[in-house]
C-alpha cells in the first residue's frame, strides 16, 4: 500500500526523495506538524525537534500553515515550492538551495541559513528576526516587507537584484511581463531604500535624525576609538542616536564630504580635539551648517577654535581632568547644545515660516 506524502516525508530524505522521483504530481501539505519531541510519557513537549529532513528534495510542493519549529532541513533542495505562513522558527536550513520558491508571511525567526542560496524566490513579509542569514548567495528575489531586525549577514555573501516592491510574483515573472521593479543589492538596505523612495518618508527620516542624531568626531589611535565607543553608549542611554565615521569611505565621497554629509543629518556635533583631522572636519562642517558643537580635550582648544566660536554662537568647550570630569561636564554641555538647537530651529521658522 502506497503511503500518502504527508506520511512519507516524516521518514526522511531517502524515503521522500524516492517517492518524489516515482510520483510526479505536486504534493500538498495542509497544517503539517513537522515537529517531534516527546517526553517519557509520549507527550509532545517544547525542546529539540528530532525530525530530520536534511538532504531532502522538495519539488513543486505547497506547504500551508506548517509547524516546524527547530526542523533540521540542512543540505536540502527546495524548487518551485510555496510556503504559506507557518512556523519554521529555529529551523536549520544550512547549505540549502531555494529556487523558484515563494514564502508568504512565514515565521523564520532565529532560523539558520548559513551557506544557503535563494535564486528567483519571493520572501514576501517573512519574519527573519535574529536569523543567521550568512548566505552563500541571494539574487533575483523579492524581499518586500521582510522583518529583518538583528539579521546576521556576511559581507562576502553575493547579493543582487533584490526586489523591494510589493509583489506576490517571482522575479522571473515580473521581468517576463515587461516590468522592471525597484531593486537593491543589499538585503539590509532594502527597507531603508524603500523608505527613501517616498519624499514624505525622507522628510520624516531627516526630522528624526535631526532630533536624535549626534555626530562624534575624534582620533581612533591610542585609546581614542574606545573613548568614542564609550561616548556612543553614553549618548544611547540618553535617547540619542550617535553616529561615528568608523566604516569604509563611500565610493562617491571623499573623507571630508562624508563627514559633512553625516553632520547635516545630526542635531549637534561632539568632537575630541586630540584627533589630528578634527580641526579640518569642524571647519568644513561649520562652513556649511549652523550646528551646535561641543569640543573636549584635556587642554585648552587650538587657537583658531576662537574663530569658530565667533562665527558659531553655539560652540561649547570642555577642558577635563579625567573621564569622570568629562562626563559630568558633557551632561551640562549637552543641555546647552539642546538650547542652541532649539534656538536655531526657532530662527529658521522666523526666516522661512
């Protein structure tokens, strides 16, 4: 007697792959329970899923509302399938290849995709929170609406043609219809670029950064970077969004232009004067913007800082004796910078309406 597909698949890859080879019709799974973890009384309990789907070949299958928490599906091949909702949280998809496959609102939180591939897929509104997404490759895939908080990625993974428009189709279907959708080449930038595609959203983003952003400038050597990171943590505890130019220079901007761009988005600037490039960065920035600026050092500021203070009435200087003294004085200077920002905003309203 031939077993139905929902029973065959529970026997693992060897039995299932043989069944798929012999049965060419598309299998359908409605509310499958792909979870097995029983106590000594035979009752299902929460724990390590003992089902093993590793090496399975799943072709043209539809899977609706599966419960597969912690499923081992390593080294699998998933081709032409459709996953509708369902819970695959903590599942292990390491080195699995997904081709021409659609997901819709599927829970994939804390799942592992290390070394996996997505080619011509649709990840419509899937939940990838805290997933290990260190893929080998993802390309020609719809990523609209994904939830990707704390997503772990790898700089070496290949990414290209990720569609950020709402669509239930595959990339190949969109192209075949003559439509060229909006795309990015970095899944972590997908939501940001989509957000920027609306001019109203861009205005909101600028307003948020200008109400919370703090640009930190300073030296990186001789403990300087550690101090900047400590300052970042200090500002975070006070509900600010600190920004630090500790990444590679953007391809189309030089170093000074990058600092100026970041400064334009900040509410105010905090600068360690022991950094050799800081005077140039401050001069370039404050020649372009009126921003409150706080400078700090264990000795009085360089002589030409007086010129900045003369032109920028909201410049504040901290001379500190130790770290405790720095943070005590920083607390007061931040309050002064806040008042300066409020005054600059009021002046803009007066002049521009």
